[in-house]
């Protein structure tokens, strides 16, 4: 039986695709991922197939080419850009006589190296155990026989069953601990809402410069390096805007194409900072030729988190590489929609702060809401928010509520309750000064 070596960084990258050969940007991104994990890339093999081979994913010809490349470069590791099934990974290791890791395993390894906080380590370990639990198939074939006979009977379960039980117990422990962390995080969010402190979430594709911008805005001293997932742990800092409004800025984990589902699930509580935010700063690398593809991928993850309805400001970073000047564009309502800046040089950062302040400037809404009899929970929450001025009961059991509340509180309410903003019929705001004069 082949014993997997535990060490070895000389890697051959296998770019296997089912929809044509991968383009140069995809290959470079995958190579950068491997280097971020500490691998020394010594060769590449490109394979394009219509359908995967059930045993090895790649065909016999590419398997032979891969074996030759391993011998030529004295490689110790093969990294696949495509997700492999447990049986495919095992069959490749037997055929190649070296370790095989797919894209999900590679990203999990990077996250394990970068996690520093207690919460981050718990989240990464949970994601790793979920991934490993799918790869226990025949991992201990030499111990799977249950002994029989007098004096030879074992505990009644195979080694595989023992491993699964131990993994299941550890996963439950991690979930319990993360639930406690999530409760504290939820309580902190509620305290910020009660204190009327807006939250701004910083999201973006990995290596777009989020940590650099976060430091430029808050002087947080977050670790910065030109590599993928240089920082992993979420960071929250208070920020004062030019209009003297205090906000909380939350830095989230970077996104990437085909982010493993285990990571999205494990980091859900951290990423919920984006869903609960009043405003999202979507950081984009302006010098990246594939930036629009990156934008779509980030927005796809935000949609999974139900954060796609949160207002966004697109921040185009690294304009110093393009020799462009800072600028700001507005939407049809005259609100700041996008800002071009350089987080490294500081150009355009004051413009971004002013744009954030204008977008978060407290606006009060005054209007009428019609609720049905089945929406008693929403009615109770509006009363809890102190937003109800008058109430009228309807014959069908519903209610007509006159509301007055901050616009961002109303937007947060309809997002949480999955309602449409059109439920509020706006009334003209009374000029308080004129009202006082008329009295």
C-alpha cells in the first residue's frame, strides 16, 4: 500500500478543464495560490476534456505525461485546479506515488496557515474536518478487518468507523464553540444598532488591497503582503468620517473563484457582517484585466449570503499602476456610486471618506405601512424600534401604521424581514421650524 509522504513542496500543477483549456489568467491565479501555500512550482500539465475520467479525472495520455514530469522535476506534490472525488484523489496517488491535493484542499491549507484569532482557527479546523470527512474512504484498509475468535475480538467497529465517529464528535464540539462566538458577534451587532452606529463592510476579491485600504482608513496595522489571503481573520475598527459621523468598519475574508463550500459554511458568521452592514465597500483591483469577472464572482457570494440588497460603493483600487487620477461617480440619485483611488499612496482616500459620509448621512423617513393580519411579528418589531407614531386596525385583522424612522434602520428592517421597500408610502416631512413658528 502507498504511504502518503507528509512533506514536500516541489509541485506540479495540473490545469484540468471540462470546457476548453484554461486561459492564462486562470493558470496564473492558480499558480499564485500554490505559491501562497508555500509550494515551489516546478512544472505544469494542461488537460482539456469533454468529460472526466471516472478513475483519474485526466486521461491515460495525460497521466503518463504527468508521471514523466514528476520524474523529470523530482516533484513531491501534484496540485489539481479541479475538484477531485475521494476515489480519484486516491487513484492518482497510487498511480503517481506522490501526494495529490485539489483546489479545495489547497485553499484550506492556506487558510490553516493564516488563521491567527481563536475564531479563525475554529472556523478553519471545522472546514478542514468537513473536507477530510469525505476522504476517509478506505484510508485504513490494513486495519479494517474485525478480529474474531476467543481472545481476539476487537471493539466491534472498524478503524474507518472509529475515525468517522471521532471526526463527528470533534465537528460537533467546534460547532458548539462557534455558536457561542456567533452569539457574541450577534450581540455586538445589536448593541451597535441600538447605539445607532452604522456598520461599513469591506469586501473584495483576494489580493485586491483590502488590508491596505483598511490600514489607510483606520491605522489598524493589519498585516499586508502582495499575496492571496495574506490576512484571514476579520478585523473591526471604529472610524470617524469628515462629517463627524462615527461608523464601524469591518474587514472580511477575501473572496476567490470557486471558493470551497466548506469555507463558505464555516465562515458564514464572519461573512454575515456584510449582510448586516449599512453599506458595503466593494474593493476592485482597477489594474486587473479580469476585474469584471472578479466583480461578478464577489457579487455571487454576496447573493449567497443575502447581502446583495445592501447598498454598495465600488472602490477601484491601485490607480497608481494605471497612472490615473482619483475621481468619483454618482448614481441617478446623485449619491456616490464609485471611487477611484490608491490605498498604497493615499490618493483618493479623503474622497472615499466623504462619499461614505454622504451615503450614511442620517435621513428620516415618514410614511404609511399596510400590514396584513399574518404580519404580527413585523408589527411588533416596528414597535420595538420605536418607529410607530399612530396605528389603525382594519376590519380584516390587518393594520395601518404611521412610521417615522431613520432610512438605514428601515432598510435594515426590510432586508431582515425580506420585504420590499415599496411597502412604505412616503408622506411629506413637516418642516419642524415652520411648525414651531406657526404655533
